[in-house]
C-alpha cells in the first residue's frame, strides 16, 4: 500500500489538471476540470480555489459527496479519491492558499466575496496502473 501512496502522491504533485465531481439535485454526477490543488495534506486533504457563485459550490453545499481524479495521460495511470467537499469562506482558509496573480480571477483580492476555498477530505482511493486497479483506504 505504501507504494500506491508514493506513486499516487507523485502523480498528484505533477498533475496539470484536477477532475472534480459533485452530485446535482437529481442525484447525477457533475464533472469538471479544475486547476490542481493549491495545497494538500498527504492523501487526505486537498485545497482548491473556486468562485463562490459557481454551480459546483451550490452543489457541494447541498451534498458534500465528492470525487477527485488525477491522472498522467502519458503513463496511463490515475488515482480516484472519494470523500467529501467543504466550502470554506473564512479569511484564514482564503489567505492560506491565495497566490499573487489571483486578482486575475478575483478582482477584489483575497477578500473578494466571489472567492472561496474547496476543502476535499478523502475517505478512500482507487489507483489505476498497468491495466489493473487497486482500492486502498486512507
């Protein structure tokens, strides 16, 4: 299992894109590509930036179930994480992952009401490599 975690962490750290899924009001999954997480704590917690006004934020507020997928298309490897997503709007969380240049997306800066943090907490994982998948708990 430690090998899965080491490989998965390297894959996550080198990913250019994060695939995030939420659940809509009719129970169907909704998936979108996002920038990689701004911060991660091991394989358990990941922090993303997004717009408070987005459809995804309203879906996570209504139903916290979430899935995040990272992959390497060249090596054909991926890791799927299932867990929950919290919408954080407190100043500490927002400042924690703010980067210079974010004004491009949030014109009012770190205090922009349309800027929030998505905190994903993983419960389980599935790693795909060499034409097989392995589940592992976190």
